[in-house]
């Protein structure tokens, strides 16, 4: 049997390939920047309720190759879509086109409106974060783009402000009413650590994960779209719940400030659906606090039980799971070497996250993939990840 000679692209790491593609398209040498995707270990749909989350940046990234121009135009090429988009930084009445370029255009629009005068640039974008899998490919391109545009323009912004600006781009330009978590972890991730974030104050703590623990991310291959539809519906339901509860709890502004006992005592103010939505958020905040304590004392079995409780709450109270996510969690949870498993991200498809022992990885990948394919007819993609660094120059 003759083995084909690998192409140049196959022999190169992806960022070197990106640099070569940029040079071929724009006939210039670029600077490279990268921002990571993320997985949320626990604390789902709490960020836009001023609550607590525990994400980790992962070693799948969006990379930006960039070189300045002499004018005020951005010419942006996506290697993933093999498409180029061009626009002027002086445009003021820009609107989303429901296109991948909205994430770049939206970030530029937000930065310009915040009085950051940007240089024009030629840009090439490459990402190895699966799109539509709930691993925050959108925040990665936003943060990488913003960081790159600011850096080549000689401008600086602290990372908390950078996260806020990128969140604003997704909220106000793209139209997804996401919380701050995705952009924040893309800015503040640290290798080997999960991050516990208070989404109201933006105070955070880094919590190291044991060196022999890996993040096993299983893609159900069910695409999810959260820019409109059910994700935004859930956010509106939480706001409705706060409004109703505020008639009995004066001054209430957020589900962050409600206890489960208060929700139970004022259940007559809520429909059954609103009650369950509120109950998820309140109990999920408590689970994040308990999970952080478990991680600090290195009690991964307790952490795993909290992950299971989180998934049940997302499935039953918040209703953002789907049969494929439930099946993937069920398969993983019964395997030896798995501490815990749950859906991660906005829901309605996408990925599960399992906390697993490193020495069980190869067996788990095969077993989980075979069992899932047998039940669904879909072959899942499974990614073995470790907590990674936040945005910065690509090496």
C-alpha cells in the first residue's frame, strides 16, 4: 500500500498554515493573536442573572493573523469559510448581516463607539473550535479580534473592560443576549485552572485542577443556535420571574438575590414554568459555590455529583437539554474513570463536559463514541482538553 505524501498544510501546525495563507492573500507578514474557546464546568444560565459560574478556557482556539493598512478599512478573510469580507471603520449605520463577519464587524463597531480609534487592517481568521458546539467560538473570535485590533493600533484596555466590550458586541450587534462568562474566560483563562466568577462584581478566583484530570468534551453533533429563539426566551423568563417576585420582595433586581425558601414561599406569584426557571438559577448558584469548595479540598467525587445535579436541573427545570445530550451524559456517567458529566453551554444540542481521569482517556473515547453512535446513528466528535491560557499573542 502506498501512503500518500502529506500536503504542506497537513505537515504544518494550524497557526503556521494561517501565517502562510495570510502572506499569500495579502502579500505581507502578519502578527498572530489567539483567544481560547471555553467549557463551563458548572453554573449554566446563571451569568445573565448576576450569578456564579465556573468556566475553564480550553486548548482549542481562534487565531487572528493581522497586519495594518494605511487606510481605515478592514479586509477580513475566513480560512474556515474561504470567504472575504470588507468594510470601512468610518461606517456608522452598520447592521448585522447574519454572517460570520458580524463578530468582527461588531467588535470594531463597539470599539469605535467607545472612542478607541482603530487602524485599518488586513485580517485572516482561523479557528479549530467547532462551530455550533457550545464551546464559545463566537467569544473567541470577538476577543481575539478586539485584542488584535487594539494592539496594532497602539491602544490598551484592561481585560475586564475588553470582556465587557466584546459582550456588548454580541448583545447589541450580533443579537445574542449572552452574559459575560464567555468573553471573560477568553480574557482571563489560565493554564491548569478553572475560574470561579461572580458575574455581578466580576471578581474571580482561579482554582487549580489536578494534573491527572482531563476535560472530556463530547460533541453530540446536534447543532445549536442561540442568537435568537430559546436562549433569549429563557433570559426573558428569568426577567419575568424577577418582576413577579419583586411584587412580594421589594427592591429585588436579580435572581442572584433570592433564596430557594423565598421562591417557595412566593410560588403563587409565579407560573409553573417561571417557578422552575427561577428554581434552576437559584439552585445552580448554590451548586457553583459547593463545587468550588469541593475543588479546593480536591473532592472530585463530590464535584461530579454536583455536575449530575446540574444536568438534571437543566433538563427538568430549565428545559434546555435534548435527548442526545441526555444520552451522552448517561453513557459517560456510567463509565469507570469519570467523576461527573453534564451538558455545557446554552443547550439544545452541542456538547457535554466530563471530568475524567487521564489514564482512562483512550478507553473512554472509544466506549462513549461507540455507545452513542449505536443509539443515535451519529458518530460524535470527542475532544480531550486541558485548561488553557486566555487571549494573547500566538507563539
